[in-house]
């Protein structure tokens, strides 16, 4: 009886070792697998989305020729993005760039390449155009900044600077960083 139990035990050990060997030789183990790949999960062509304010009025609108979303970091890449920032009792600001990147929480929009910021003319204000590149926008605060060269034009004035911070709210404020030059025409 003891010898029979010993033989059964040896057979079980041999079977266990054999199945372990077969499993390890046929499995495809990838040592040190890297992080998840940065692959898109969806894209949208020619889209527009509008975020409404507390009272049901438009607060911000974003459109682009192409939007590509990446699930690994919940970011979005944009081609030809156009963002419109609305503020009560003042004209809207329109910002257009070549490409853009939007954080997953929507709090940061990086606009790359040439960037144009426009505010239309009103009965009391002249139009404003700001041209720069590589603009960092915090859409929820109507705030934008860059360290690149900027040019601000309206019919009577021109200002150039290296870098700026802009609060596109009422009242609008712009802080110039360096090498500021201006040309102002005065009515005679």
C-alpha cells in the first residue's frame, strides 16, 4: 500500500512538472511590458461644441476641422481649432490657430503655430487683432499667455512685444513681458 501511494505521488509530481513545462514553453511572456500605447479611440471631422453659462447663454464655443481623442491620457488633438469666448456686455473673442492640444479636464488648451485673436468692432470700441504663436489658453478663465512675439493692431494703434498675458474679460487687461514698442495715432 505504501509503495502504491509512492508511485501515485511520483506520477502526480511528474504530471505537474510536465504541465508546467508545457504551459511555460507555449505562453508568450513579454518581459517588462511598457506603458499603454498612445492610440486614438475616436475622431470627429468638422465639429462644433458650445458650452452654455449658468443662465443658458453661450459661454464658450470650440470648433475644428479635425478632433482626435486619446484615451490613455484623455487628451484631444485639434486641427485648425477655433475657440470663441463669450463675455456678457462685451464682444466675443475669436481665437484661431493651426493646431491645438486640449487637456482631458478642458482646463488647458495649447494652440500651436500661428495664432490669431480677434475682437470685432462695436459702436463704442474699435476692432482688435492680436497675432502670435504658441498660445497657452485657460478657457474657463478667459485667460491666454505666450512667450512668443506678439503684434496687436487696431485702426489707430500698433503694439509689439515679446510675450504677454491677456485676460479677455470685462475689463480686458494685457500685460506685456519685454521689448514693448507702440505706435499711436492721435486725432488732430
